[in-house]
C-alpha cells in the first residue's frame, strides 16, 4: 500500500510539470521521459517480471502507431477509435507471437531471436504494402483539437502520455500485489517448480505478453499523434526494441520504479552528450551500448538495485546478512 | 489411495515407462528405488501431470487422473516436489511458501506457514531472505515445506537427499520420517537405498521402466541376490 501511495504521489508531482515549466523544450523533455518510461514499463512486465527477454517490442509499438495512423489517413476514422483499435491490435500481435513461441516452449535466447524476427518481418511488410505509405512513410494531417487527439500545446500531449504511463505503472503495481504476479514471478524463477505447484505457465506468460503488448501499443499511438509521421524504420525498427529494454535494464528490471529511473537517466545522459559532443549521427547508439555494458557489469540490478543497496548498507537488518 | 496400472510414457519416440504397476495406501511411506535413468523421475512427473501418459491408468482417491492438467491434479491433493531443489531464488522464503498454496488450502496459508516453520525451524531464521541465498539443505527443506503448504493427500518427494552432505542426508530422512508420523502419505523417489529402506513401509524397485520387485524393506534387504542385482549393494 505504501508503494501505491508513493507511486501516486510521484505521478502527482510529475503532473505539475506543465504548470511550473515554462519552456517548451524542457516540457518536451519531460514528455519524452514519460514516453520512454511507458515503453520501458511495457517491456518490464514481460522481461522484468516474467523473465522473457523480448528483442522485438517494436512489433507492438509499430502496430499501435500504424493502426491509429492508417485508420485516420486511409479510412478517415477518428483517432480516439484508432487508439482503442491500436491497443487491441497490439494485444492481438502479442497474443500471436506468444502463441508462436510459448506454445512450443521457446525460452531465453531463442525467444529473444524469434521476437526480433517478428518485428523485422513487420518492418519489411510495412515497407512493401501501399496502405502504410510504404518506404515513404505516412503523414497524419495536422488538425489540432481534442476530438482529433491532437493538441495545440505540449500540455495536452503531456497529459495524454502521463495517463498512459500512469496506467502502465498501476498495472505493474497490481502485478506486484496479485496472484497473477506471484505466478508470473514463479514462472520467471523456475518454470518447472511453478508447474508442479499447479501454475499454468503458458497462460501466465500469455497474460504477461498481452499486457506488455498493450502498453507498447499505446506508446505507439502516442508517438504517432505527437510526431504525426511514421515510416517502417521508426515504427518497427530495432531502435524502439532497444530503447524498450534499455530503460528497465538501466533502471532496474522487475521493479516498479525502475523504468521511471531508467528513462530519466537515459534522457539525462543523451541530452548531456548532445550538449557536449553535439549532433553526431549514431552517437546515441554508441552511448546506449556503452551504458548497457557498464550497467550489466557494475549494476546488474539497475539504479533501483543501487538505491536498495545503499539503503540496506545504512540500516543492516539483524539476521539478514551474508550466509555460507 | 493411489493405484497405477500398466502405465506407459516417454519422450518423443523413446519409451521410458514400459507398463508400471504400483499402489500406495493412505498413511504409508512408499519408496521407489532404482539407479539413474530407470524412469523414476518420469514416473513422478506422469503422476503429477507434468509428463503426459501414453497409456495405462492412474487412480487417485477413486478418480482417474492420467491426462488431467497439473493444476487439476494439485487441486485433488497430489503434490509433487520435483528433483533438484526447485525453489524460486528471487523470492523470499515466505513468498516461496505462499506460492505452495497457489491452488489449494489458500485460506489456511497463515496457519500452514506456522506449521511448516515448526517442522523446519531453519526456515524461520531465513524467513525474509531470498531463497537463492539459502544453502542446499535449506533449499530442499523449503521445497518440501512449499509442498506441505497445499495440505497434500499424497506428497511425492523426488530425490530429496541428492547433493546433500551425509550429515544433512541423515537429517533429511529424519524429517521425512517425522512427516509420516503426522499422517502424511509419501511417495519417496530415491537412489539412496539404505536410508530409504529405514523409513519406508514398502518399497518398489524399478529397472528399465518397469517394477521388478516390491515388498517390505526387511524382506527385500534380506535377499542377497536382490541386493546384487538391483540395489547395487555388495
């Protein structure tokens, strides 16, 4: 319960951002941090809590983004309906990938490779059909207005992504306190023992991948409405998949606040390098790679793990120290 | 309580169990013995629904359970503690125990946790520690304790003594003996013949996917040919 109060308090403070931050540039930064936290939290459900490392979360992100964009541009369907459709289709894609992998017991690196392959297949498909605009991409016409899920100011977008992100964090809080979450942790830690206790491992993993896909899809919907432009590389390219997993790995996998810490750290670092080095093509990828190596070597449990460790060092509990 | 007839199972094209017959009465400890690779663990897996049966019948308290899902079999009270200290390393001892009541006896969790830590006092000392930090013996105790959380009618223990030091093996068998005194029915799958024979009411010896011998431990142990042929004793 304390964790829920803390979560709501943190999001309440973040909600003040549009009222205290005057510059559009800084508010944009907060929006991008929330968006990255949303992507990361989506991955965290399946990867951090479920132990299934996906390298292809772009599959869900791109599906959400293309759904809302294509429905608007090709069929004139309102983006609010597109939002719901994008979320549902992302769940559908996740269910399909889940069936194709978990049904056949794919785990570890095999699961990772297959998810990567699915995202790439979707990228190539979206590059070769007409209704997505193929390689040229798809441009959503500017039509500001709440009815069109477009906003005159950044404040509107801020609250759109804030709502999605809060929903993702509440879902993860629930996972941490539910029977579903307990079975998910059991499957992550030891699938065979979980099955012996009567946990339906397949069903649990399907639940996790679909919930994960939903929030990635919503991140895609937000992206499409915010930037109003998509192409196959943006929507289904590996950059989104990498960002999705980098955020929770930096912040702390399998923790509620990890993705928020990771998103803030990632954006702080990339802004800082932009200040120092300037815009060099590909520099962010080099940076992400280096960051990943450093985190895995020195802080395998992420920033959240570091915090816990410092806290524990200050207040060691009796009987909880080392053991032979 | 448990009646297995002509049970066959395997993996892919490989037949591991070639017609197994075995029965267990309420309140007994039955030892299933045999050397590595004869099909003991497969047999335990078929009983608990983790490995599909090819043919044959498994009657548990009057209902046919072969082919039911692992979850349904847990619901009926047949609880399997798999081989190899399968604890959840990133969860605390308490959380591990709570997961034992995932499907059965959920309402009695608090009471059963108290009971488990009274049987395994070492778990109480480690109550909020992550299971991965426990020693091998403690992890095995936790795995058994987690099985007890579901208030089993029949508890299958697969190789509870494997990989433990001789002193701990002794302690483990004492603890299993205590569980019987509490009225638990136990199928003990073991390679450790001598110590299993000490606490078992009856024993079955498996060879090459079939039961070759069965009877009371005293009778089995007295036969020198049997010792040589099946138990690996000189």
